[in-house]
C-alpha cells in the first residue's frame, strides 16, 4: 500500500515537471517577439495593462503597428482597453457591420458589457474602427492578434459625433437651438435616429423650417417636439437589437417611431432608408436615416406657415384683433391670405382687406378680375370691398426668351410662388394693400377726370357725393366734357348751375355695378337724378346709353370706398336738359352779337326757335375791327348783318365746299372750306378775298339739332354783291406780286450763271 502511494507521488511530480517544461506563449510574448509592436508594448506598460493581459484566459487584440503611434502618441488606459475584445475572433469570423464588445467598460453610459467597435469590409479590406487590418490571426495561447494601421479612436459623445458629419448639420443645429446639445453630450443610454440635411429639406419646406426656428406661432416648441421624436432615451439600440419585421420604438415625446428590418439586415426608419447604421458614441448610438420622423401631434397651419414666410407682424395683428379663425385651418372654412412680409408691412394695414373667402389658386385668377375680400363697410352698405387682380407678363431675368406671369392685387406684386396649406392658400405681397380711396379724392387726383371733379366742387355737390353709399359713378373724362363744345362752356356759367347738377346726377347710380354684373342684354338703371339709363356689353366693351346719347366705357372698375367708378368717353346728357341757342350764346358771352340781334329785332330767332337754326357767332375780339356803333344805330343794317350769320337749317357734318343758305336772301349763301391745316373756314359765296374768311372755332348743339358756331371774323353783308373794284385791286396786287417773284427768280438765275463762268479755270495742255 505504501509502495502504491510512493509511485503515485512520483508520477504527480513527473507530470508537474513535464508541464513546467512546456513554454506557454501569451499575447504579451507575441508582442515582445516582434519589433513592429515595440511602441504598443511601451504604451501597454505605461497604462499598466501588460500584467493584466497575461492573466486573460482568452482575448482578441487589434494591435497597432509602430507606424500608427507616430502621429498619435496620446495613450490612455481606456484607449488601450478599446483594442481588446472579450473572446477570440479570427479573421474568418469578422464580417461587414459587425459590432464587437471591447474591454472598455462603459456600463454607466451605455449599459452594456463594454464599448462597441465596428467592423466594416470594403474592397476585400477589413476595417475595425478607424484602423485597417493588415495582418490577421497571429495566435497566442490566450488569444488572437490582428495588426491594424491606426490606433483606435474611442467614440466621443453623441452631439460631437453628430456635428462631425456634414450631412447631419441641420439636425445638429435644431438640437442646439433647443439646448439639447448638453443632454446629448452628457446623457446616458441614448439612441438617435438622425435625418440627413437632404431628408429634412425634402420633407420640411423652407417656410416650415423657418417657422420651426422662430418664436412666432410657437415654432420653437414645435421644434422641440420634432427633434425629440427622433430620440430614444431608455436603452442603446444597436442595429443587432432589432428583430426581423417591424419594431415600434418609443421616443422621448411618448410617440413611436417605426423601425423595419428585413432578412438581409436592411433597415428602414419612418419609411426612410437607414444609410448609416451604428454610428458609435460613448453614450449611445446614431442611425442616419433618409426620412424625418415628423410627430403626429405636430400639425402645420396657415398660422404657422405665415410665421415661416416672415409675415409675423401680420400674424401678430390678426391675433391682436382676435381674427385667428382666418388662419387656423378649420375644416369648414377656406381662405386666400394676402400677407405683406414683415419688411413691407405698413402700419395702416387693414386686415380683412387682405383676406379672401375661398381658395383662389393662380389658375383661378384672371386679368382685371374683381375679387371679394372680407372687408365690409357701411359705406358699401355692409357689402364686401373688392380687390383688383392683374396678371402681368414679364420676361424672366435669367432667361430672356421666357415670359412669366406676375400676379398683382390692387397693383401690389406677389413675391414668389403662392403657398398652399390645407384648404387655404397664401400669397406674399411686396407691400401692404390700401383699401380704395373716396371717390372725391380719386376724381381730384386723376387728370383724366379733372372736369368731373371741378364740376362737383363748383356745384357744391362734394358732400352729397362723398356721403352716398354703395354707388356707381359713370364719370365722363375731361376730353368727353370738352367734346360738348359750347354746351360745356354754358354748363359752367353761373346761370347753369341747376342744369350742370342734373348732368352730374345723371352719371351717378344708387347701387354698385361692377363690370362683371353687366350682361350683353343689358340692364336699365335709374340715376340719382331719376332718369333711366341702360348699361350693356358688346364685343367685350361696355356701353351706357339713354334717349339722347350712347357712350363707351374707356376704363372700368375703378374701385372707390363707396362703390365703383367707370370712365366714359362721352357725356350722357339727361333727356330733361334743354339746351337752346340763347344758352349757348350766353355760354360764350356773345353779348355784342346779341346786342346787334336785338337791334335787328331778331332776338326770338336766337333764343329757342322751334325750328333748328345754326348761328355763326363772332367772338368779341372780332367785333373790334368793325363799327359796332353804326350797326346798333341802323336797324336795317343790323338786320342784314345778323341774317347773314343765321342759317335756317342744321349742319349735320362739316365737309369741304359745303354750301349753306342764310336768312339774308336767296343769293346770300355761305361756303365752308377745309384748309391745308385741317381747319374749316366759312366765307360769303361769290366774294374772293385773302382776308375775309372766318375760321370755325368751337360749336354746340341745341335740343332740336340746331347749333352755334363761334367764328373768329365778322361776315359783312356788303360782300354779298360782287365789288369789281375791290376784286380787281386784289387781282392786280396778286399779279404784281407774282410778277415780282418771277423777275427776282430770273435775275438770281442770271447772276448765278455769271458767277459760275467767272469761277471756271482754264485747262492747259501739259506740253505747253
């Protein structure tokens, strides 16, 4: 029994000695045995890791060669531990996207065994972290060594990680704006689904992004809601943590973000691809995605869009006046918003004038369209004030051969393209729209309407017109009043005030009639003066007519504070306006003419005869060249003179060589001739003279077709009988003058020929 014990003891001793005689090759031994690892050995010695490595039962080391330390001498214990893995991983076991646990303890920040390092394979090259693997599978008894080109960088905090990537700059800025940068730098266990710049810009329009970055409308609050919907704060969710199919990950905002993973390991987040998985950080992980995860609780409204479009003052004014219902996208409403940008908003802003009920797309707008606004006033009998739409064709500045259509409201241009949001649409204006001015001010400031303005003033109708509500003024242009000729001169006479008022009232209708209200069949309206007029359309033109006249509208739909104004090219005289010869003569102050007519006992013929007469009334200046006293003292002579200026008919139209009779006698006719300048002259038939021709100046028609023509010379009855002596004298003078001109011409020709001969130079032969 003792022998057996002795034998077993010696066997144990021999076995022990046998084991001691076999050399054990550790990771440390391999590093010591190769000069290329000398700097790594030094780093491990300084960080007191060599003895710990020897005690490891199994490990994988990513060993930087000496060259790796040349540019990166800074070594820490934590950084060295980041090169060691738990367990052995041969080259064959490394694959793209693989996450490996290192011995760098990050339990507090990550809640895992150790910090991860990522393997990537590209072009048959293996990369671990920031190092490329150059040599693999160096075996030791307690592990595997792979040689790498760089000292591995340990991951930094999440915010620094995000800002290091250009494609995540917008998302990083949003985080900083909401002061989440500190949380991402110092917080623990965070997973970030980070949308790229392009993803954010494609999913959030420019004005939405502008809104989120500002205070207006709660933009920054919504920004916080938006960014936090991309953060998971409970655990670090590496890609390997997701199972096949769909996983709903809760976000900080207590909403869920959808993560999909297929059998090939491809991932989608919020319906966008994951372009970079497992971007490692010291306190979490980042997955880069191509789609922003907008939270369901974030709803963009017209209110918010206006903020993003830099119309914050407009929004503030709406809120101040408690008109938020216009910009809050209620389901049962639809509005078109005309919003001046902050730098173009005027303090005189009339809010409701910038709001239109209904959604008007550019395709719905037509040139000169009148569009109802939400601005109603008592001046319009509580009806909506209109705004005028104009579509202006302009050449594109960058492409000269391309035209674009510029939209204007009341002459104010739209900046950029309109923005649709739900049932609403927004047009940003280059300036604030001003509601239409009073009709009195419009008339006063428009030269085209200066006569209408003056006549309203001199008749004392300013207050009447200003206070009228919901009216239409069909205002004759100044040229239209001028066309009335002598009637216009009479109307401004002090004795014609009532008649001028009747003319003005005949151009005012006690209701608002826009061009769109006018049909081809027309409608009869009653003026304030009580007379009917008809307004109708024909070939896209608008006409106004009554029993006397028809006028064309030359400019339509001039908006006023009390209605609308249309400009006429002709005055529509009321049927009650009774214009006589006497009134026309009074209008031109033809007092001398009337005195002579009275001396001739012919006053009745120049007042208001039943039969139409045409009167030729010389100007007061024309009488200075004759003996008026003699005329007034001789009734017979005055009668002959007056009758020569009276035509017992109408002149429908002035034409060249038009012959008209007079009351003087059957032989006393007058001839109307047109000169080279287009003027019409009148002279006694049968009397030839350079001087005794009268030019027809202005004229005016009477109620029965008669007329008064003002002339610049007096026609003399003695010219009716041909005066041979006078005519002969005129002919003689003319002949002498003609002869003188002919002789002067001959003399000049003769003198020129003599001068020309004297100026000749003799041509000599060169041989002489």
